[in-house]
C-alpha cells in the first residue's frame, strides 16, 4: 500500500489561505499521481476549489508548477536552519548527511524537529524537468549551490576549530552533496536500498579523510 500523501507532506500545518491550499494540493497530487498525472482539475479537486479559483492565482499549469517549485525549494532543508550557530561542526555535518540519506529522524541534533521520512517523489519528479527546462535547471542549480555553501561553511568552521583536517572544503562539500542527493533519489525511485550501508561507508570516509586524529 502506498504512503498517504498527506502524511509525507513537507508543508507543516494546515494551509492558511487559498494559495496555500493550492500548493498543498499540488504536492499531494504529484505524490499520488506523478508528474504525468498532474492537471489543474486534479489539483483544484484535491484543494476543494474550482478551476477558476486556481486560475485566479496562476496563468496555467507551468506557472503553477514553477511557483510550487519555488515554494518547495524554499522549504527544502528548512529543518536544518540555524544548526551552524548552535552545534559542534561534526554534529552539524552528520545532521546534513542524515537529512539527505534518511530524512529527519529522532537522532538529529537540536533544533531539528521530528518529521516523517520523506520519499522525495515530488522533488525527484520536478528535478527531472531540469533535463530540458532551463527554468527548472536554474532553480535546482541555485538550490544545490546553497546546500553546497552550507556544507562548505561547516567544514571550514571545523577546520578552524581543529575538528577536521585541512581538507579542501569546497571539493569535500561537492562530494557529500552528491552522496546526499543520491540517497534522496534512490529512496524515491527504488526499493531495498541499503541506506545504512551507505552511511557506514560515508562514516569510514569521514573518519579517514576528514576527522582530525589529534
């Protein structure tokens, strides 16, 4: 049995306005039907609105999806906001790694709050549009850059504080980002993925290449 789309939603709380209801309904429709099954009518029905109400906010489906993408990318990584200021660099690094590999779990350090593990389907569905759409590609390029910058900053702080070796922060961040996105994609598109094994290998790499032994 598939996962209830409402349980997997990254949108926290009930929508407070019509536009929010449309965004929530878009997420749930993609989660349930995929990109190919997306239509203004399905979104309107799930939001318990008329099609004209949707068109009041958006010119067409492409306009709606780009707005939804901006909304989703704005929330991606939101649970990790502020970690750099409050926790040790190694704890922050593992919070990012586990966020990519598992979603947010009870083992995440504060102030990350408990969220259901996300299958990532809407994210993957939308990201695949970047293979031919410059607008989508530009948005995901920006998102990758922001996440890479976060990882780089954590590594640089760890180096300054003596927690990490004098590694190349940008190159290491690029590697870790690729692992995290790979974990998200595999969880969303395949079964029987041994994410625990991946984490153990990443841990071994960090111990040998990143952690300062002194």
